[in-house]
C-alpha cells in the first residue's frame, strides 16, 4: 500500500521535485493526520502541501470552468466541493497542529493566486448553485456598491453571511433548477442583467455573501486579499493564513 | 441566447446528417467484406488460431467456466479519424432475447441492430447484427422558463420484455423518458373503396357496395413510434432508468431523486427517494445509479457518489427515505488520498440475473456484493489498478469523473467492464481469472482472435506490454453489453460499436 502511496505523490509532483521514498512514508502518515511537528519542515510535508495546493488549484479551476458552462454535472461539482472540504479540513488540522507549514509553501509555490484561493477556504465550502439564495439575491436586490472599500467589505462579509442561508429556503426547485442542474451558465443568467460589477469591482459582492463564485476571488487584487483574509479566517486556519499573508506581503 | 439556440440547431442538423452517415457506413463496412471475401478472411483467421502462442492465450479467456477465445465479429460506425460529437455512443443494450441490440448516441439517435441467423455458407459465424431501425429519439430542447438547454444525448436505453410481435424500449436524455414501439410491417391492405385514389373519403351515398380489402405483401418496413412521453418529473439529470419485474412500472433516477412510473401513465409519477437536503449547502452526496431487482418488484437499489449502495423495499413506505440495507465497504486508511472520495463514487450498479448478487463499478474496481452481506463485497476485481499512481493527472484531465458501466454475462459467471485505451476487462468469477482485450480496427478481421493485452505495472516493460504512460485516455470504453444467452458482447468505443463473440471450434 505504501508503494502505491509513493507513486501517487510522485506523479503529482514529478515536475516539481524528485523525492525520496522514505519521505513519502512519513507523508503517508501525515495524510492520516499524524502530523509530525518539526521545526524545519520535512520534504514529505512539503510535498504533501504541494499536492494539496495543486489539487486545490485544480479544484477551483474546475469549479470555475463548470460555471463557464463547460461541464454541468451535479455529481462532479459535489465531488469537487467535497474534495475542497477535505482540503479545508486538512489545512485546519495543519494549522492547529503544525507550527509553520507555510515555510515550504513559500519556497515551492510562489503562485499567489493559489494561495489567495486558499483564503476562501475558511468560509463555508458549498457547491456552486448550492447557495440558491444568491441567484435570487442578484436580480432581486441590488448588489453592494462596487465602490465599497475592501475594508468595509471585509466587515460586511460576516454580516452578510446569514441572509442568503435564511432566504435559501424560500426558493423552490425552480430556483434550484437554475443552479446546479441547469445547462445554463451563470454568465448567461446575468448576461442580460448586470455584469458590470464583475468587471469594475475589486470585490464582487456576490462572492462575499456566499461562495457561489468560488473562483472569482482571482479578480481581487492582492491588496484586498491581504487586508481581507486575516479577519475572515476561521480559528483553525487562522494561523496558517496569517503566515501565508505575511509571505504575500513580503513578496 | 440566440447563439446558443443556433448552435443547438446546428448540432441537430449535424446529428441528422450523421445518422445517415452511420447507415451508409454500415453498408460500406458490409460492402467492404462481401460474403465470399469474408469467408476467405475467416479461413485465414482459422489459420491464425493454430499458432500455439495464441492457443495459450486462449486459456485466459473468460466465460461460463470454460475457456475459449473471443474473436472479432463486426464493427459498426465511421472509420473516420474525425469523430463527430453527435456520433459518440452513449449507451448499449441487448433486449431480453438478445435478438436486438440498441445503441443510443450523443446526437439523440437510437440505432437498433437485429441478429440475423447464420447462413449455411458461413457456419463459423453465429450470424451478424445488422441495422434494423434508426430513429431520432430525442432532440435538443430549450427550457425557456429555466433558461437552460437540454441536451439530446441518450443517457440510457432499457428494453421492455417482449409481449407481442412489437418491441418496446425506453430511452431517456437528461430530462425526458420516452417509450418507443418498434414494429414491423410487411403487408398492406389494398382494395378499400371508401377512399378515392388520393386518399380522400368518398361520398358515402355514392358507394353502393362494400369491398373487403386484401392484404398484399410489401417490402418489410420497420417503424419506430413514440408511444409515451414521460416528461417534467426530473429537476436534475436522469442517470438511470430501470424496468421493474412486474413489467408495468419502471423507475427513473436523477442526481437527487428517484421516481416510480407506470408505463401507461405519463402525467404522474411517485417520488420514492428524495435525498435533496432542505438546504442545498448541506449537499454532500448524489445518486449515481439505480436499478430494480430482477424478480422482486418491491426491491430496488441505488448507489451514491460516496461509494455506498442502499437497498430499499417499496412495501415499507411510500417514500423510501429509509433504506432496508446499506452496503458499504470500510475505507482502507492506508490508501487514503485527496481523491479517495472521487474514486469511490459508484458509476454503475447492476443486479445479477439471479437477483442474488449485485455488482458496482467505481473508478478503479468492480465489486460483487451478496445481497445478504452488507459490510463488504464478496468479490473485488481491480480494473486498472495501475492508474492509482496517475490519479492526479486523471483528475487534472477530468478522466477521474468518467462513468464506467459494467455488465454480467448470461449465467452470472463472468463480468465485464471498460477501461482506457479502448481496453475492456472480463473477470471469470469461478476461476478468478481476468483478461484485458482491446477493441481496435487493427484486429477487426472477421473471426480474428482477440489478443489479450497487458499493461506493465512498474518494473521493466515486457515485450507485448504497454506502459501506463502510453495509454490513450481519450479512447475509453464506458458502455458494454453482454448477450443474455450467448457469448456475444457489444463494446462501444467512442463512435464505433464492436461486436465480439466466442469462437466455435
């Protein structure tokens, strides 16, 4: 079984770094949650993080592609979201356990886009379209002003969170039908309505109310992100996110 | 929006032309190998079989407890490298007698092949499947209320047991299920005097006598007519339909619900399973397949994206929210990865003909469950374990979401399922032997024996082995069907349908 584990990691990371077998063994352990606390992160740990980053990045990419209308399958998006959740848990357990898992990250993956995406992980992970309310929020109530400063938005995020959840139940299958199951992309829905906010706004308010647009995060500027994330983190991943942000700032 | 509709219309148009295409090409394939030439090729194939090497390989054959060889019988569909999306086969299904074989494609068409009896000058061949009927079952639609496009792709075909001269089948796309009647007509009534030659009714006062019409023979005509349309009952995409053993009802499953229908009634159905959470944010699991028990009409199963199977008894309650049995194998913690859940998602579930077992297919394996044992499968067969090291790239290129189907042979002694590189796998349940075969044009000479294929799994690659890295992941065999009585199999490889049979020596 370990042999397989080794290979699995290997294929994912072959272009990144060649790795030794023993490292993979500890990595296996790590995956099972037996995170070893080491001051200088081991190679395995680094690889684990690398893989996590890669899977995470792909996950988000796929969800985004899904929303552009490439593939529309509830099964697929549920599986992707569950994978995101798993990564989230993994990150939280890392954040709670390990001292500074971000050091290797810094060295390995300077791609700030991925790191940025991490930060949305601390919000509840939901499927696109799961948050049925959003769809209605948009056309019905005007979105937050695009001129919202990131700071304001940051505080408003938490205040905004509950409403969509509560309004969700008010919308029936028909609404639903527009989400998950539809053969229609979100772009299409909003095409006729208002797309300006996505182009002009630094902070898409839609996203801040829920995770309907998981990947629209990439629209943010780094500055927004830096200000935003620390206050937005859940207790578990807070430490780690702080670290990531520090790295970003230094970058 | 207009652009989309235009595109849909274009697709439809392409679909129509390529339907002709298939028929023409079938003719071409038949024309390429006219009977005498075929016989010659057969002789050559017989010559091949004498090679000792092949005889040894034949021992790896799988079916019915006896070893034998699989040989090529037919291939249907275009030879072109360019594959039109609409021509990709999306489902394959034999009817109960095996006389008819239906395929559905992404263009919404159903093509039915009929088995033709062996002729005297070709005693080695068990007869071939030739096109019997082709019709457009579903067409692309646009739901204006929800502003969404509905693909015409045929997701599933299920035959109804034959009860009279006509054949019936159910076909479904994402939203609408249709009941089709396929009937033959080779006679027509002539000599009516109630109508004139143009078909207009004549003035009854001018008809002085009644003439009894006579039935005159005519060229055989196969008609496919839609008899029932079961629409507007699924909010999500339909993944399965299954005709019940009472022959009166059937179930249809989408991602979150299962409905029970009466074959005669189109305006209502009963929702028997609903796993949609009140708050969709809590959704973590979807229904991936469902099937009725082959002889207990109150029992059905459905599989989920979490790798579990639930067996429900419709006698227990109208809404089978609570399962009677829950089949789940505990996860092996040592093989846990980020992809664990994705690869454990079940893509197909099939009861054995006997009804004692069921088989489930997940991404890397196929499992046989005894209905009397819920905690683990009685048999597990690795389909392509070598891909475990490739999961990351398979995830990247979306292959990890492919939905492979699986099927039983007529006697439940062997199972078959597909893989990549146009490979498909068979497992003999008695001998526990397995074989990998390939559906390819290269070996598509009549009666050519299929050479077992091997994928090298680490270490040195032996001669005749193919390395994991050179597998073509665009060539996948998702749909296969096994003749209910004979060792004849139908394998859908993208836009081609291969028919193989065992060799009668």
